[in-house]
């Protein structure tokens, strides 16, 4: 689900994941990360209104809730949504001059837009607020499981010639590509079933991200006009991500390649094109050939967790000097590599030193939990072991009301200057660290029920 800007980062599955796990720099990814949340991740992390808008078991088409969006954006009020929906036909027609400038024929523009109607269910999905969240360990348990690993190994054997060719041409690890394929769509079994053209047209004309989705809509028409894909192939997530590794239309335009020379860039049904295009995406984002994504590390007692910051890059040797050790007890292979420390479950959980390729995976999807899942899944496909250190499974995730309260208490104490919204990004974590440091606790930024009690003064 590749994107740009805050809806710009790519996969909206990321967005939901980021919001759900409280780990993304901008937490509400449906609105900030661009692309569509996969049905698989939708089912895990969406909130009450999104669940109300989900397909019903009897096959009846779900309907929009008719409520104002929770973002508070003026274009997400119920009246604004109804007004924009009433003008939908005019909005789509007004995009013809832009389509013509992109080389789309008038015949194809009319062919692919005639009969389009807005899917207002997307408004609920765009502004979904998860009431409860998944912990990172629960998330990893779900994504990196025995069934998915077995299927991934089958895929690696079945398409070995394609993976061989891609590794030679792009220098991108086959296991990382196979992991993305498995986590994004459960190996092509959960790609989403919404029309990309209808979804992007709706979002280009209704709601708070119209400029972004106008580009996605027109690019979707370009893909169809060029003949790379057929309309029935362009079905995917609510925000328009499609195919086994979930390309947004603009990402397809930028990264898709015709690996087998048949004249079409088919990232949906052609394994050679799919694998090569995903590799090209990672390569152009800075993938380092021969480098892993990172290392699980043991963080010593009394460590200064203010150093656990994406902006604080140091060599592995420097981290070792501060007391960090490889979790499996082996020496680090390349002490001169630069990395940052991630402690996703705070001082009670495992630490990770993240290298350049971890940052590349985060460009694919801006949630740290997602990128950690991809890296770990790739290692397991390669034959690696599970993580060595335990997660603090005794901890529970805070409800949205508790997350709001935590932010409000940080504001009252002068640590947080943002607007409380129940979504934890980098600013909230930094404020939480500052509070923890002020009371002499490990400043790990982990939002536990215990730190909430401390903020309450109990």
C-alpha cells in the first residue's frame, strides 16, 4: 500500500496498524498513511463504526452509518458528506480534462466512469477510531504463525526461478518479499474486494483527503487505459490498494515492472511481475543488499531509554559500549553498521537495533510493528528462531478512553502540547518519556496501565 505524505506513506493497513498499536509517528493511518487497510488487518483493528460498515454475513450491502466522522474535519460532517455525494457525478466529470492531459482517451474515461456511484461506507472506514487495541506481541502472534510460515515456504519453492531472477537483478532478499506477500494478503487469499476505481473516485470527491485520492483515481484510470490490468483485477482495500502485495495506483505507476516481457505489468496474477515489482519498490527505497533488517538485543538494567529514538543513530560498536548485547549471545557480524534502538514494549520487553533495511520496510508501511513483523517473518522463513526474550504479556493495552485520559494528564502536567485524540505518535511518546524521567522511572515511553496510575497520582 504505497503512499505519499501523511496519507503519503503507503499502506493504510499501516495506518490502522499504527493507530492500533500506538507505534506509528502519526497514529491514524487510515488518514495518514495512504492505501487501503487490508481486509485481514481491517478485521483486527477497526473501530465500532468501521465494524458497523463491514460486510454483513447475509451478503447484504452494508451502508454508511450516516454519522459525523470522528476526526472532526469539516468535510467529514454528515451534511458535508451528503452534499458531496449529491455532487459526485459532476465531480467525476470535472476530472476529464486532467485525465486527458494524462493521455487517457475519452472513450476509456467514459467506459471506466459511467455508472460509478459513491461508496459512502468508506467514510466510516476513513474515520474509524479503535476503542481497544492490539499489543505488539498479540499482533506478531497473529501475523507470524505456523500456517502462514508453511504457506510462505511453499511459495518460495513454487516460484524459486522468479525469486532467483529478482535477487540477481535487484539484490533484494527473497524472504523479505515473501514476508510482505504473506502479511499483506495472506498469500493472495485476502486482497480485498472493493473496486479500486469506485473507492478512489469516492475518496477523490467526498471526505477530507480529496486531493490525494484524486491523483490515485486518475492514476487508476491510467493503468486501465494502458492495458496493464483489467477492471476486475483492480479490486482491493477500501483506500485503493490492490494485488497480493497491495500497491496503491501511484505506487504501481512508480514501481511496477514487466518482468516476463509480455507487455503488461501485472502485479495481481503474474508472479514474475509481482515479485519483481515488490523488489523494485524496496530497492528504489534504499534496500541494502546483503544486510539484515536488525537484531534483537538485551538492554541492560538502568539503561537510558531516552536513547531509544529513531533519530539517535549509532554504530553497533557504540551500542555495545553502552551495554547492549546480541540476544542469541553471538557477536554482531558488522560492528560498523549504524542502527537505532527500538523498545516497542518498553523496559520490560525485548530491544531491537534497527538498520537501514528496517527503515526501508517502514517506507512500505510506516508502522514500526508492521516492519518488525516483516523482518521477523522473513527471518523465520529463512529458518531462524523465534525471538529469544519474552514480551510483557501481563500488560494490557489501554482503551481509547484511557489513552485520551493519559494525554490529558500529560497536558495538565505540562509535558504534552498536542491535542489529546487517543492516538499515540512520537509526540505523545516523547511527552510520556519526559514524565517518566521526572519521576525516576525508565523513560521508555511505554503506555502501560501502571504509568497511567502514576499520572493519576495513585
